[in-house]
């Protein structure tokens, strides 16, 4: 069995365990704010270093969109692995050559980095399409490239797509997050609902 088939099988088995989904926020790693901020700095440094090494490449930074104190556990890491696999499949279908790949299983949450030989805007389109799937809403896929030696991100608006919507309402996700419109429990319940719906449609 290939690594991709094994990961897909593991994800399906995780989703079939509905009790595990219901209990997914009972245990897991809880990073401090300082650890989260440090990790953010390290992520930017790594992306800058990778694009110095591969200046013509496009970089993908893949994380899970998980609100609340618990940022990593078996279910979250399985979701991340499936997201990585799906993104890689999309890139492969478009003929994108993978130059580099790295996975970090951190206390602050799993992260993946992929560098491809492809146009940043076409890669962004693929990432948006993944994020618009039901369970794909639980992923954050950011796209970067190097312009005149400076790290640049690609926004949805540059492709005439609206900003991401909140999991709960029709407002922009960033607005709701900044104002803390929805409780952590409400957001976690929505995540479980999305995964349970995905499980029902396997």
C-alpha cells in the first residue's frame, strides 16, 4: 500500500469513529501564547529561507484552522495529513513539480511546507478550491513567492475571491475572530459537526 493510500485509509478509519470526533477536544496539546507567537515567527523565517534556496518556486504553508486552546492531537493530525495529501494530489493533477516537502508535528499544531515549480496564482486557485470544500474549511493553505528578494503572499482578493467566511455565520472569519463573536465551544461544536457530516458521506 502506498503512503497516500495508507494516509487516506487512516483518515477514513478516524472519521468512522464518531465517538472520537465527539471527544476530539477533550485532550490534546495546549500551547502558550508565547509558543504560538514564536512558532509564527519561525514559520515566516523558514518560508523566507526556503524561497532563498528556491527563488523561482512557489511555497505552500498548510495548517489546520482549529480555534480554542487545543491545537494538536490524533484527530487534528489526521485531518492535517489528509489535507496535505489532497493538496499534493491537486498539484500533481496540474503537473506541478514538488521541489521540497516538510511536515512538522508541533505542540502549536501540525504544519506542512511544500515548494513547487508553478505559478503562485494558479497554486492559490487550487488552495482556494480545497478550502471551499466542507472539511477543507478546517484547513489554512497560504501561498508565498519571492519578489525582488522579499517574501510575498497571495491573497484571495487578487484572484477576485471573497475573504473566507466564518464557520458559524456569513461574516468574514477574521472579523468574527477579532471580535470573538462566537464562543470557543460553539466553534468546536461546528468543527465536530463538519467532520461528522463528512463521516456520514464516506
